C-alpha cells in the first residue's frame, strides 16, 4: 500500500469520507449506506488493483451483516488509520 499514487490516495480519502457519512446516517439507513460503500470499495479495489484491501472488504461484509453501531464505528476507526498510514 506504500506505493499508491496520489490518485489512489485521493480515492481512499473519498471512500473514508463515505464511511464517515455512513456512520452518521440515521440508524434506519446505516446498513444500506454500508452496503453501498462495500460496492464502491470493491470497485476501487478492482480498478486500482489494490488487492491489499481485500481483507478490509471482507471485514466490511461482516460488519454489514451484523448491523451493529459499535461495529460501524470500529470500522470507521480502522479505515481512518489506513488513510493516515498512507499519507
């Protein structure tokens, strides 16, 4: 992940902003927001060949299936750490 170009980094930041919006969404919409986010993440992984983020996609699937507010918050924290690491 260290070898990301600036376009990929900005894509990661956009995904992180989507994660933040999804966490702040009303509880009734939150799961839908995260399902849509998973689709965006899958697209980004495929488009930029970021196979190192496959584990993150699998984690997002588990979080979405559980539909737990604490899980969503933890996922946001993990994604934030990934974005910060790549800056």
